[in-house]
């Protein structure tokens, strides 16, 4: 049972890393969109 788990660990870890990277990427895009579009509109 545990042998299977340790073989899968790299894939699971990779999936988690990919997910974190995607979240960070989306957050950066969101922050950029807010800066570009939302804040200039607030000033006018």
C-alpha cells in the first residue's frame, strides 16, 4: 500500500505546485487589472 503512495508522491507534489503557481498567477493578473482599470476610474 505505502509503496504505491510513495511512487505517486512526486505527481501529487507536482500537481500542488502547479496549483499554487496558477493561483499566484491569477492573483497577479487580478492585482494588475485593478491597478490598470479600477484605480484610474476612481480618480476621475
